[in-house]
C-alpha cells in the first residue's frame, strides 16, 4: 500500500483513484483458468457500403442514408462505414 501512495506520479490526488481500484479489481481464478477464445472477424463478414448496396439492390447513397438514420446496423470507423454480414442477413430474414 505504501508503494501505491509513493508511486512518483505528478498528478495530484491520483492515489485517491488508484488505491480503491486495487481493492475492487476483479479476482482471477489463478493460472489454471482458461480465457475464452475470441474469434476475430473475417473479411467475408465485414462489408463495405458498396457491398451492402449490391446485396440489398440499393444505391450506395441510400445505404449511407439508412446507416446514418440507424435503420441499417453499421459502425463508423473514421470516415468509413462498415457493416456486419450476419446482422444484415438477420435484418433481411425478419
């Protein structure tokens, strides 16, 4: 506990934030615990607006419009919109 209070940080009052976090941090089950495997997305699962337009038979401008309004499930990465194929297919099936 003394090490946390004298960490040498230049931010005044940082120990008031860090110290409680040390006591409320989640406990791990130990080295025998197996972390769940996270599978990344493949190129086939992530679509561009042009690919969604081809899939839905819509102009690209309409795809952007629907994404901005939240009617198409999408994520904006910088200036680019990306769509997940499973969510688009789920939307088509409903």
